[in-house]
C-alpha cells in the first residue's frame, strides 16, 4: 500500500513538471510573437 502512495506522488510530480514545461513554452512563444510586433 505504501508503494502505491509513492507512485501516486511521483505521478503528481511528473504531471506538475509537464504542466510547467508546457506553460514555459507558451510564455516563450508569447514573448517571441510580442517581440516580432513593431
């Protein structure tokens, strides 16, 4: 049972990391598009 809890926690951390990287990529794209505008 303890192992299952550890896996759940790992899944949450992985999900958070994936979400952060996606958010970072979106911000990067937004910054680039704003820089391209005169």
